[in-house]
C-alpha cells in the first residue's frame, strides 16, 4: 500500500521533469593503463584452468547471451550476466548491489569458484611470471604487478566503456527527432511509470527495487537478491534496477534470464511492477523507444587503444 502511494507520487513528479540524461563521451584517459586493463580483461590466464577471462562472459555488447554464464571447469553460474558497458554509471555493482565500486566488483568473479576461481596470490604469481606484464605494469605504474594494480588497470578500462550517441541522447540534445512510434513509446514509458525506476543517465542503475511491486514474481530460494545479503524478508526479490541502455542488444532478460525477447520483458515488467496488461501496440511502441537507447560500441573496446 505504502509502495503504491510512493509510486503515484513519483509519477506525478516525473511528468514534470526530464527523466533521462545523455551520456558524455570519454575522450581523456590514460592510454597506457587502459590498454593494459583491456589486455587483462581479455586474457584467460587469470583463471584457475586458463579457460576464462572477464570477456568470456562479457563479450556480447558487454554482457553474455547465455541464460547463465559458464566459468572455469565448465561450471554454470546462478544469475544472468550484466553488461560492463556503462557499468561505471551505476551507483552500485551487481544485481543485488553487493559491490560499492567497480574495483570491489572485480573480487567477485576472480575468486568465485564458478567464474575464474583464483586467489589474490594466484593472480600475482601469474602476473609476475610474465615478462610482458612486468614490463607493462612498470610502464603504466612504475611498479611491479600486484593484485591491486591489476584491478586498477581493469577499472581504468571499464571507465572508458560508455556507449554515447544513441538516437535518444541525440534527441535530448535537439540533434534529431523521434519518429511517432518512438514518441509514443517514450510517452508511455513516462506516463505508465516505468521511468519511476528506470531514469537518470543509465535509465536505471540508481536504485534497488522489487520485481513484483504489484503482482508477485516467482521467488527462488538462494538467489542473489538483496535478501541474500540483508536477510530482511522485505528484501526478497529486490534487485538493483538494471540499466536500459543498449537493452535491445543484451537478451535474455531479468536476473534469471527467463525473458527471451525485449517485448516479453516489457510486457512482464508492466504486469509485475505496474499491474498493467499492455496491448501489443503499446508493447511494440515501448520497444521502439527502448531501441533508441542503443549507443555506439566504445572505441576502446572495438579498436586498439593507441
Ligand atoms: C563466468 C562468467 C563471468 C566472468 C568470468 C566475469 N563476469 Fe562479470 N558478471 C557475470 C555475471 C553473471 C554478473 C552478474 C552477477 C551478479 O550480479 O550477481 C556479472 C557482473 C559484472 C559487473 C556488474 C555490472 C553491473 O551492472 O552491476 C561488472 C562490472 C563485471 N561483471 C565485470 C567483470 C570483470 C572486470 C571480470 C573479470 C575480472 C568479470 N566480470 C568476469 C559473469 C562473469
Ligand atoms: C518498481 C520499479 C520498476 C518499474 C516501475 C519498472 N521496472 Fe523495469 N525493472 C525493475 C527491476 C528491479 C528490474 C530487474 C528485474 C529482475 O530482477 O530481473 C527491471 C528490469 C527491466 C528490464 C530487463 C532488464 C535486463 O537487463 O534484464 C526491462 C526491459 C525493463 N525493466 C523495462 C521496464 C519497462 C518498459 C517498464 C514500464 C512498463 C518498467 N521496466 C517498469 C524495476 C522497475
């Protein structure tokens, strides 16, 4: 009851404000660190059996097409991958926000026995037995490789992974216009209340919310939701709202990867979180609007960092 009241209040506020802000292109960065971070991100040696790199689960527009990612020794994870693109603009990392920073986030996959499965010392040993890395850490940091610097270089790379120039950002800057179906989708997105939770520079990524705000969503024992950290019953099925940038490129959807198309994800969201049954024209319009959020692939990702 309280939640619905807050939702209505927020909708009233939203109708009177611009809810999405454009992403700024990153032009200035330390090329030596970013290029080193990129090499580390794509290198499989930093896993227990040399089979898995960060990129193994983050190569499809920064995310993973698989419902559940596969890590070392062929082990399957327990939640859908999130994209590393624009992650720098999220207020916390992971579906349940358990890492406060990108740097802290890296401890997760590195030590997870179903992801990379290596210790801090394991990483340092691998780094310090490679002449290539010893040279490159000296160039970038003037020091020998360490786990701390390993994380720092990866974070420097991740900070450049933003996707500017989406059609919607251009529209916000008055550089282009939306066609009628996209206009309609954006209007519905605001008027129906999607933007209460999906707003800001990442159209999400800035609050923890319930999936099943109005109509309950299936809860799976042990899933990594907020309850998994706090053990507070009210936090069951509470997740950090995902970013909707490039969302048309990162199927499947939801923490459990259960929605295979964007249209079904939109319909289910409206149902569970707003108690609304969208008709097909409305769902298609919202999808058309969401596609205007597709931005450019980061240049540091697609090209050599020079
Ligand atoms: C075995 C697959 C796998 C590997 C390897 C992996 N990740 Fe991930 N990554 C995931 C999954 C799954 C999630 C979502 C997990 C969660 O939220 O509980 C995720 C989440 C993230 C996030 C959070 C994004 C957000 O929106 O909160 C970042 C950043 C990230 N990974 C970066 C990395 C980096 C850097 C590495 C390498 C050091 C790495 N990942 C290795 C699967 C993987
Ligand atoms: C009460 C807050 C709230 C509202 C309102 C809301 N969402 Fe969401 N949205 C979330 C949360 C939380 C998730 C993550 C759900 C999960 O656990 O998988 C999410 C996930 C999504 C996803 C899947 C993202 C991904 O990476 O898997 C899409 C697409 C989406 N929402 C679109 C919408 C649309 C369109 C509307 C309006 C019809 C809407 N949302 C309304 C909170 C909200």
